[in-house]
C-alpha cells in the first residue's frame, strides 16, 4: 500500500503522538508499504525509509513547541506524484484539512485519528466557553473520513457521543525492549534523586504544560517528606512549575531519550500521573513496561491501561488529592505488593507490541480501500 500520512506534529518533537507515528511508519515500511509523511517542517526529510515532506510553519502562541503549517498547492503536486491509495490525517486541525481536501479532490479513501483531547485542553487555557464550538469543528472534519480511529474505548464513546461517526479503536502499543525492568540502575536513581538513592523516588514524564496538572503532585510530595520527585520533560509551563515546587525535593531533569528514559522509568518507585486530559496515556504504558508502578487519575483512556490494585493504582480526579496520597503511601510502604504490581504492569505491557498495533491499522486501511473500490 501507498499511504499519505498528514500530521500536525512529527519529529524532532517528542511526545506520545510522535512516538506512535514513528513506530507506525517504521512497521508500515518494514511490511513493504510506502509511506509519505506530510508534516510541519522540522528539518527531517526521511524516517525509516519513508519520505517526510516538511511544510514551513510558525509556532502556536499557546503551544510554542507546535508549529502551524498552512496548506499550499505544492502538497497536491506531491500527492499526485506519490499516488497514495489511502490518506490518513492525524488530529486534523490545519494541515490535516489539506489531507481531507485532497482526499475529496483526488478521490482517495480517507482515515482520520484522534489523539489529543483538545476540547478539555481549553479549560486549562481559559477558553472553556469555546468547547462546544470546537466539538462542532472536530465533528465537521472527522465526519469526512470513512473511518475515525481512537486509542482508547473512553475516546471512542466520547467522540460517538459528540456526533462523530464511523469510530473504531486503534489498539495501544509500546516498545517492550526499550522500556524494560532490567534497565534499573543505581546511577540513574542517584541522578534523579539528586544523590539520595535511598529516598523514595517519584517520577513524572511528559510535557510540562497546564493541561497535565502537574501541580497536583505537590501535596503527594509534601505528605511523604523523605520522598524525591523527578520531573522529566519540558514545556511552556516549566517556569510556573519551578516556582510552584520551590522549596520541595523536586528535580527538573529536562528531556531524556532512548535508553536513558527507559532507565529512568525502571529506576523509580512510583510514576505519578495526575492528568485528566489523556486520550490514552502512552507514557503510562511505557512506565508499566519498565516495571514502574503507576498512580494515575481515573480519567480518559487511563482506565483502559491501569486496573486499580492489580497493575497500578487509580484515584478519583474530581476529589481532592487524598486518594492519590493514600495510593502512593500504600505503594511505597508495601514492598511485597509493590513487587506484585511491578510484575503485573510488565505483563500487561507485554501484550501490546507496536507490530500488532500496526497490523491492525493495515487491516483498517485495506478494508477502507476495498469498500471504496466496491462503491465505484
């Protein structure tokens, strides 16, 4: 198959969407497919054999790490040369609209996927009054597709409830080799704990932004005075977070990549994730693959991954942080239970390789192409 993949974000940016896309492109190419990635220009022209067609863009005011790339006629010429059999638009917003447009003009089957819960993000940027309007825009874009994919059952239900049609599940995936319990080591633990490896080590990995609600970790840290917190990642909210966590045992690590990131997960005692805006929470699956026990909000796609008391702990995000504190304290105090949680978390993650997720996606593509051919 020849697949044109439109995405509003791609390498060199680091986030859960890019992680899914780069593994997907890799496995699609390995299976003999040809992929053309159309994305905001990040200086990348090729990935795992796939051509990356970069479109010049400018940083978004509220999301400076994201670039807004405006559609242009050159995209049409690139598509005509590539001759895709299917177009896949990821989080159609601006550049993705070009994918929708050319799918109609060139009569190419269209698949869309939903990865970022933008309507909920609005609440954290003082724009909650626009939520209904945004859902209407999303519905208008997604309903152009022959199939809309979500990465959790919660998001399938949410999109369907807001009038988006032809919705199905694109199963989760995780790199179980890169994220593995065997990567735990004292050097990484000492680094993350600022030379206090004997102290309980709490970990957060992800974008430092308002919608992640990282501030909600502070009461947990304060309730366990001997604990240390390592925040891995970066983002526009970092300066505010540095002020918020001033005077606590918190270390802003910055970005970690590859084996260093895998080692960070494996070396921590608990992964704390308070976000209520996750469509899936890929980072949780990475933590679990590394055998790092998870304490997370019961929200969005997270309950698809974490079974409370079995492979992690969930707390009610609508309540105060007492539930999160109690779960974290229980996890740290009960070593035998923590070891069971670690084993169960790893076992859950081993069920979800990227190859299986990409094979499922290929099956979706083939069914859509076949249906379109029959319709003709």
